[in-house]
C-alpha cells in the first residue's frame, strides 16, 4: 500500500463508517492512516492488555 490510499479504499472506508453509524451526513474523514499490527511489537502482550482492560469496570463520573 502506498503512502496515500486509493480513492476506492477511501470510498469503502467511508461507506463502512456511514453504514455503521460512525459518520453522519455532513461529516468528513480528516485522515486515514495504516494501523500498525502491534504497537508494542508483541501480539500476545497486546492481547493480554486488551483482555485485562475488558475485565475492568468502566465508571462514568
């Protein structure tokens, strides 16, 4: 994938966001970046952190 995604990729991402209710009429996408596979470099570590965070209670103040 090049530094800039193709118009087809941008259109597909936009359609998915609209279909999922994450993008409303009049809103626009500011940027699209490639997601790294694992910021820490270790997928098992990341999976463990995600699992621990899911077990926590979320409290809104």
